[in-house]
């Protein structure tokens, strides 16, 4: 059996829905806002800006002012983008946990599923448009059907 993109999609939606259920809707809305903000920031070239800031601007400002460091490579930009995304999403989860208490009522938990699933769809769309998608497409998980 080989997993398809649709299988990964449903798996991601179920996992993020369960996380939303566990965290509650208030915490999950804050995390969703940070997640969507991170996706928007990176979609308009934020990863390139951060890489340029870290590897060109800051060394130029604090180093020798006579020569400008070379522009960051594509690998450096990709890693900086990934690390920036992870940091922004982690800050969103931390802020959500600090600002709002745990979900007390079952309704709070059930309503947390919706922003959790929206976050899962946003993550899937982000992953589908990156080189990670080709890596996932090449990954095969083979299993055999059980014998009776």
C-alpha cells in the first residue's frame, strides 16, 4: 500500500483537529493567527529578508564596513525560511498557552477542532508548494495485507 497526497492531507487534518480539541478554541485561534501570519510573511519573501538581514546586513553593520558580504545561497535561504516559520509558529503556541487558560468546557474543546483543522489545511497548502512535497512524493511506505 502506498500513501497518496490525499492520505497525507487527511492525516494532517485529523492530527491538527485533535490538537485543536485538546487545546481549546481560544488557544487555537491565537496559534492559527500566528500560523497564518507566518505563512503570509514567508509568502511575500520574508525568509529571504530574514536571511539577508542575518547574513548580509548585520555582518556588514558590525564588521568591516569596506566590503559587503556575499548574498546568502538558496540553501541558506531555505533553511532560514524553515527556521523562521518554526519560530513564529512556536511563539504562537506559547502565547496562546500563556494568555488563555486550559479549555474547561466540552464546548470549548469541540470548537477548537475548527481552527485546528483550518491550521492543518494551511500547513498542507504550505507544504504542497515547497520542495518538501517532492520529498514526500518519493517516500514510499509499503505494507502487506494481513493473511487470514
